[in-house]
C-alpha cells in the first residue's frame, strides 16, 4: 500500500509475440535450420563408428564418440596407390594457395593503383579488356590454357597452377583495388608527388597503409576461391600434387570396399575448415572492407 | 627578377582547349590570386605550374629556370590543397617530414626545420597527433606547414580556406597575409571567393574559360574592369548596367530610352569617344543619397522597392530607367519600402563597355 502513488515510468514493455516478430524470427529460424542441419548431420556422422551408422538413424547423436574417422581421413585414407589420407592434399593446397594469393594480390593492387593514379594512353581500354575477362566462362579457356602451359613447360606442375590462379584472379581483384584507390582523394596523391615520392614510394608509403581493409577482402576472396577450386586443380596438376579438394573427391568417390561415411564426412569437414577459420578470424575486417569505398574519404 | 614566368601555356585534351595561350609574369614576393567561377581553369593552371599536369604547349619558368618538364618535387614549389590532403596514417610530424626524407635532407636539418615551422604556425603541441584527431583549422595549418618546411620560394595554394567555416576562414586569411609579409615568398593562390582575392592579393588574375580576362591590382579590377564579364563578376552586389547609346558630339552623352547621362569627363581608353551602342555600369557603392550629392552628379528621385539591411550597410533595390538598380546606404539609414529618395552618381567615373565586344571603352 506504500507504493500507491508511484506512476509507472518509461515506455510500456512491448509484447514479444507480435505477428511481425513471429514472421521475422520464424523465417530466420527456418533458414537457419536449412543451413545448420546438413552441417549437424556431417559432424554427428563423422563422430560415429561404422556399426552405429549402419543403424541408419542419421539425426541421432553418437552413442559412442570416436575420433577415429578424423584420424583416418587425415592420415591413412587411400586414394589410388597413396594411403596417406588428406594430409598430402592439404600441404599441396597450402603450397598452391600461398604463392597464388600473394602474387595475385600484389599484382592486382599495383594494377589498381596504376590505373587510378598513373593513367596512361589507353589505360581505360586496358581496364575494359581486363574486366571483360571476368565475364568469360572459365570452361571456354581450359583447353587453350593446357596448350599454353605445355608450351611453357609448366603443365602438371605446382607453378603452372599458381600461374593460372593468379591470372584468373586478376580481373575481379583489379576491379576491387581500382575502385578502392579511386575513392582515395586525388589531392593526397598530388601532395605526395610534390613531396617527391615516386611510383613505388607513393604505393608503399601512402596507398598501402590506407588500403589494409581492401587487402583483407582480396585475401579472403582469393583464399576461399583458390582453396575451393577443383576444376583447375584436377586438370593442370598430376596425382602427386593434387590439391586437397581433388584428393577429397578421390576419397569420397573411391569405389573399392565399404563406403566409410564417417571418414568421408570428416574429410569434407577438414577440407572446408580453412576458409571457415579465415571467415571467423577476419569477418569484421571483411565487412569493413566491403563497406569501405561506399563513403568517400 | 620574375619568380614565375608563364609563356604561351596551352593545355588541350584531345580537341578541347582547357587553357589557351596564357602568359603571366609573377614577380618575386608577389601575392597573385587566380580568381574565377568553377570550371574556368584556375585550379588546372595551378596544377600545370606545379607539374601535376603535363601541358600541351608553352613554357613554365620558376626562379629563372625552365621547369616545363621537371618533376613536381624538383620545381622548388610547395603546395596546399583544399582538402588538406594530409597523409592519414602519419602523425603531423610524419606529414611534415615526408617530403624532406624523400629529398634526403640530413636529419638535424629536418629537426631544425620542423621546429621552426611548428613555431611559426603554432602547431608544436600537435606534432605527435594523427590528422584525424585535428580540427579543420589545425589540419589546414599542418598542410601549410608541410609546404613551408620545404623552404622554397614559390607557394601554390588551391582554395585552401574553402573547407573552413566563415569565422575560421577570416582568421586564417589574416594569418596567411601576415605569413606572406614575414616570408616574403611568392604565392599563387586560387580561389573563387572575391573577398579573399581582394584582401590578400597584390594582383588578381580574373579567369574565364581558360583565358585570363584581366590581370591587375585589386583596385584596378574593381574600379577599371577591362570588360563586362569582369565588371559583373567582381563586386557583391554586382554592378548596375544600363544599355544605351554613346553619342560623341560637342558634349559626350550616354542615353538610354528614358535617361541621358553626361559623360564628358569619362576617361576613355586609347581610342577616345566614338559613337556606338554601349552599356554603362554603376557600382552600388558609387551612389550617394540626400544632400551630399555634388553639383556635377547625375541626380534623380526614386522610390524604394526593397530594403536589405546587412548591419554595416543597407542595400536598397529600386527601378531606374526601367532597369533594376541597387545601391548601398549607411547601415544606420532608416529607409523602408515605398520611401522616396534623391540619389546621385557620377557617370564620368563609371565603366562603359562596347555592347558588341563587351570591352571597356
């Protein structure tokens, strides 16, 4: 009876179960389930033993958790004559990935910078031709590239594949860097020229430090693209140096013996891990980089 | 000796002529303002002088040296930009020293110069900060500092105050003028702001469509505009014009439909008075009211249509000879719409232009 005179303060609490909320969260929930369920099945299956899998209940959690399939997928699963699992493919992929990503980003960033700040006669045409490359289906160029690589003596080598990845990354990466650098005020470039910095001086001292977010974006695009590549890997290399994706395919699609679903699931998860980790680590920078350039300055 | 000499400078993009055969001779220690509406080529000209744009024809000499094809950094110039253009990832000190390090100036010399410039511009306390942590005025000081540390004889300013608010702009304007007095260096300054041009310049070059219309002292530009464009462009509010006929006889007169002005004492250039169609321009500031009007002035009675009080003075709009006519009165004068006033001005100290060529006569 003491609190009789206190008038409620602040806005009235709103009901949670409005029609709008039910629609909104209902949709989100369904979509989330749609994407999470397969992942759940994969993880659960990869932790089961084969006898348990044969029971056929794919949604049931494992009765007995075992990491044996993971170990097998990584180190002893057989593809053809090699029985050292995905580990070989992993290291191959790393060896392909690092030079491809580094090379393509370095070249594309210099391209973008030069196209914006050091315009030359025909630079617009050059850029248009380069962009055109982004619209041609890869499949069209497979055979010509086979011939090119053969003539260069790079067919079936790691460096051949690195070259292919670098070249195919060029259109979209150059576009990305060009757009970013063209959002940098031109006067900054002029000021640096008056301060006596040259082409590389301006690139390294002025432009590069300002472009960190876009470098992260380019890196994520390239790492996921190259890591997930299957087509080029299977065509331009040979079995010893197959990237992880090709190796994964060979494990999953091998026809001899029993299909080991748990090993296949573990192998697939292992292959997808690298891009996933990258997203989690650099997600924030990624968003910032995508948004950068939208607002000038 | 001339500090900056421009000979027949022409800039073309394909078939479009941006700058057309410009000639300019800027003396040592002179403060030259390039004034014009946007798109007139004033900033382009500055970029050409700086070496940031390659010119199509002509020559540029700075400090007696032909620098037409020299790199911007080798021309002995410092430049300040409208957007400050400070390197965002460097501290103020880094911004000031970037050019010196590129030029391989010895370390002690760099320290000495930075200290000196920081003292002149009073930015000592800001040296360790990044540009993002500075206000607009501070940023522009740093940008000026970056030009000063180069210790060159010619400074180029590209609308340096346009991004600042009105009060700060006025303050920095004074500072720039004092700085110029102190350094005695040549300054070429681009602006579209008449007040800046009038207050700062030793000489003003009024530009239009890539051509210098008039290159003269602020006074000359204001009182003896060389053509109708300059007359109209300079002055706020702009000049009042009457279209009519110049008749050179026993006494020289200028007559419109309704009005006749005696312009016998007008100072004609070169040719003297020749009868032709012409326009006569009266500055709003040249008009007197009330009892102070001298005998030889043109005088008439008008009725006030609109009053714009501006504090220090009052702008009065009226009709004269069928044309809109505005003039300035003392800010304390109490006039209101509908009032009858006697006004007068001296047609002989006006500006007259040939109606066809629009040149001064």
